[in-house]
C-alpha cells in the first residue's frame, strides 16, 4: 500500500491528473501470468480523456512520447529505491 501511495503522489505531482484508475491483478487467470503473482495498475485519468479513437478503433492515444514521460518520472522513482539499488 505504501508503494501505491508513492506512485500516486509522483504521478499527481508530475502529470496533474484529475483522478486515477487503480486495478489489482492476482493470479494467472486474472492476467498476472504467474499463479501467485500480484501487481497493481495505476492509470492517471483526466476529465474528457476518452475520445473517438477509443470508441471507434479501440486505440489509446497519449499526449506525449512515452520516452519523455519516462524521463520525467524516472528521477522521482529512483528516489524510492533502496540505497544499494540506486547505483545499478
């Protein structure tokens, strides 16, 4: 739960979403791919962020290149890593 709070805070600070969709996958049948694996999706959402692309073509669009988003978020997430993992 602590990591979920950290992730939500970082995304709020950097991306300024209006809200989040948060989902948990547990087990192979739930989409985790491994029997006892659990992972959480944190998806930032904005008012009106769905458009005709999603409705007509099942395509999702993002407002900037994924590598730019990664570069913007990486420093904040690196601060969460334990000291021994920060230099790797």
